[in-house]
C-alpha cells in the first residue's frame, strides 16, 4: 500500500484504467497560474469525495508554484479522476529531474520557502518526477480509502 512518503519510481509501470474525467489546463502566459490550477481542480473534483478537495487543491497549487519559481513557468496542469482516486500532473520546461528532491525535508521555522514538496510528500498517496518531451512533469497520486476518505 502506498503511504504518505511513497515516491513512485520513474521505471514503475502500472495500469491505471480509464479516467472518469480528464482535464488539462494550459497555464502558459497566465497572470495567476496557481489560481487557475486551483480552479480546475475544484471543478473536476466535484465528483470526488469532498475530503479530497483541499489536499489536491493544495498540492496542485504547490506544484504550479514550484514550476513557476524554479523553471520560470508552469506549462500545464492535468487532472485525471478515477474510481479509485485522482492524479494531478504539472509540467514545466526544466528537464533537470535531479533538482527535485526525492525525500524532501521540512523547512525550518525561520525559512520562508521549502515546504512545497514536503507538503506534496505528506498529502499525496504517492508522487514522482519524470522527464517529459517539454522538460519534466511532477505527478501526484491520491488514492481513495475505504469509506471514501484518503
């Protein structure tokens, strides 16, 4: 079972099945890409258990923020809603996958930055970074648990 600190390996293949809903939002050139990402997550997740909304919205926001901060721009955010959970992906043009720490540590009390991937690691059931034709993508998976919670 995947836990909060699970990082999916790049070479790990799995059959996810067909998504109930698939949405992609182009974020290039938007003045507020994080706000746009939060909006699409909220719209798509109306069919998901309500308890998932805040965590997926926060993770999408953090991934887009990281792409903007470290790569200069987030290219897009995609969301797939499955009967078993949700997958959110954010792409950017920076192909340096090694720059993304696999086991992010919490930021110190005095640090203003450094909490984004720690939150992703804590809130998502699993996550990974992978090379992409445009650069890289960070993928976060949220699994529904028995009773509709995660």
